[in-house]
């Protein structure tokens, strides 16, 4: 059984990343798989921000 509280905290930490943070993670990744993972996180966060902007007519 996994520690759901641990992963929830990781989720909370990831949600607070800025685009600059995700870029730094990509640039400092040790391998391609890690880079791809951070790119996916960055894309997800961008999609969430876009969704909020569209819903609030903020563009």
C-alpha cells in the first residue's frame, strides 16, 4: 500500500512550480526520461493556467 499523504504532498509541491522552475528542472535533469517527465509536468501546469484564463476571460 502506498503512502497517499506523501504523494499528496508531492502533488501540492508540483502545483506550486513556476514555469521557470520547470525549465530549471528540465535543464538540470540527468537523462532524457527525467527531462520528459518535467516537460509533462510543465505542460500540465500550463494547461491548468490556460483553463483558468479561458474560464475567467482573462486573455
